[in-house]
């Protein structure tokens, strides 16, 4: 883009920017003639997709800011009205809005409420920063036609996002995303978007109380409630709701990681506020060494994910998302759960074996709870990125609060028998084979690196990895009998599986690896685990070479 045209575009944006912070920032870039930075902000638009919007805070159409959010809300309102949602009178459709504690989240939520109200819809905003699953619950509980959650989940502090749900309480999927995106594109200027200063409702704690009451359905009546926990909210919004849920259930009050207990949008103790990232759990482990609990639990900042750690030998280690997914599934089976068990294609195939042994229906979906939540007859769904849906009738999305409750109930059950979560994992490995998973994840500055790696794998597909022959290679852009098209590759090997896909929410190429090794008895587990670890490392190395990363 030529410098003159770029500056003119930036000045036009500046003229209608409603936020003094981004106006000041943009004016400074224009005044200093920083065309490199202006090009980064005006070289396109932040794309609205199935994850809604997510990006770095700042001025311009390639950043998250009030101008972008107002356009997104106007597009959502126009889409809902075109879908026949009543508007303009007492029958107008209700949209519920929630938000986390990140920078600008409350402002973005208020802007959304104003735009929806100006469009003739009813808007109701949760009264303070609350977990994303509370918003997902509120949509169904209040009979809303849609919901918006302002959050960037576990992204870095500089990011924020905008997640859209429809009236079934599930995140949007195609073609709704494209329909909303088209309406956003049609917004000519902010001046054309009515934004009254009042007219929407601020909800009280009644909705949160109803969510907490619903958590009663997660646990079995008269189950043990003795497991002691250490808990970290990872500087997010989970603490108060989780503590209330644990108190209601009768569990011992968790020992808190004080340094991470309160919301802080700068996430000062972690490089990335994601329990999976190296170092993020260090403070929780330190607390566990002090208090010797039965279990360590972590939520991500918007508390829709749940991580767990256990004592393994002399110290603590994180359980993989696939391990927690299998543990919760086995617990539900033991409790007599009925209905469909579902997971994304990047999660461990162990869930399918557990469901098959129990005589339960099983489904695989594309990555993301927007797909898992739509499985017919869903009873339990999970994906390896620490997301678990254990009460789909209450929350049709991943929920880190109810998952923590169910996992703590399982730990209490096992504790009553003198056993641990690791003992149950051993049992599952002997019964179904050792399912070992790992991930090759590459964070990039240049998204072209990801496109190049995917192109290389398609143009020069590997025929074997770690000496294992690839028996089936699927390009998922073509879809399958059961899956709609997506940008991904899936390889089936002799005793292993690999899925490669670009992340939908972060600048990462993600490769999901699994090996399955039969185990005759518990005594054979150490050798099987060592073999699996070595095999996963070889697959990782060979795959990185094949992808050129």
C-alpha cells in the first residue's frame, strides 16, 4: 500500500474512532510517519470466523478495538434480524453478553450491548467478569437467541477476542460465521450504527446462582467429597465461581495459589496464561509441595479449560488433556452414564475404546467445541487442549468449573479405595492398550511459515515416520464421510496416528501425535511407556523434517 493512501486510510479511521486510547496511539503513528506499523494495522481486516474475532489490542482494522467491536456487533445484529429474530418491540430477541477481566473487555461488552439495543434487540450484560461457561449457560437458561463472550481465553496479555454463540448455547459454525462476516463487511461507517447510552439490562447474580445450582447435577449423590486440592485461577476469573461450586458440593476448600488468585489482565507471573505452557504451573507446584494435596487444579483465564496435576513419585506433573479426558470418561462410565461420548479428531483414540467397551455411542468431530457440542445425544465431550463438557444439558461448551468438580469427585472416589488417578490410568492402559500422546507445536511470527509447511506436506507427503509405514494419508480439506472440510492432514500409521493443522486461535502450526502399545499386565507398563516416549520423539523429529520446520 502506498504511503499516501495508507496515511489517508488511517486518518479516515481516526476520524471516527470512539476510543481516546487508540485515537492517541493512531495519531502518534500518523504524526511520526511510521508506515511500517500503519501497514501492519491497515493491510487488511481482522477476519471474523468460527472462533469469532481474536487479535492484538490496538488501533486499526487488523487489531481488536472499539471500532472493530462495534462493527462486529452491528453485523451480528443485522444477521440475527435477517434470520427472522423479532426486533423493535416487546418480543425482541435477547442477546446475553459476558466478558472476562482482560484489558478493554468490559468496554467491548458495553459497546456490544449499545449496538444491539440500537438495532432493536434486547441486550443483557453479566454484571461482572465471569467464566465463559456462565455465559454459555445463561444463553440457554434465559432463552436467548444469541450470546457474546468478550475473551481471548489463554492468549497473551496484549490480545482480546469476541466469541459468538447462537441460541442453542453452542459457538457458531459455518455458514453462520460467513453470514455474520458479510454483515460486518456491509457496515459502511460507525456513524451509521445507532449506539444509545442506555436501554439494556445488567443481570444480577440470579444467573450465576442458577449456574451454581446446576452444578449439583454433575456429581453423584452421596459420593465421597474428601480430596484436597491446590487451585490456581491463572490471573483469570475462575476463583470465586470455583470456590463457590466446591463449597456447595462439600469439598474441602482448595488451597489457593495466592500470586495468581485475583484477575490481572497483565498476567505478571506467567509468560503465557495457559496451564499447558512451560512454567505456567510452577507456582501451583510450589504450593503443592507445601500442602501435599491429592490434586492440583488450574483454570485458564476465562475458566472454560481445566488442567490437573498429580504427584508422580517425589514431585508433581501435569496430566495431559488426553489423560484427564480418559479419566473423566472412565468415571462417567463407572457411574452408569448413557449417551454419546465425543471428541475432536486431534484427541486420543482411547475415548473410542472406552465407549466401545461400555457399549456407548462414540463420535469424532473437527477441532473445537463448536463441533463437539453439536453431536446428537451428547453425554460427554472433550478435546486434548484441556476442554471438557461434562454436563451438556447445562453448558453446551467446555466448562473448567464443572470439569474440576467431576475430577475432584473421581479423586475422592479413588482415595476412599487407597488409590490415585495414576492407578486408574494404569488400569486403562492394561485394559485398552497404552495410548501415549504428544504434540509438536511451532509458534511463528510469519504465518507464511505455516502455509509453507502445509504445502510441503501436501506436495511431498511422507511415506513413513519413525520407521512406521503410513497406511492412510487424508487431506481433510476434501472432508470425509463424517467430517466437513478443514485445513488439516491426517496420517494413520501402524500403531500410531498424526494430525497436522494450523491453530484457529494462535499463530501456531500444531501436530498431534499418538502411539498405541498393547500391554499385557501392569508390570509391562514402564517398558511400554519408555518405548512410546522414544517412538513419539522419532515421529516428532521425522515430521518436523518432512514439514520443513
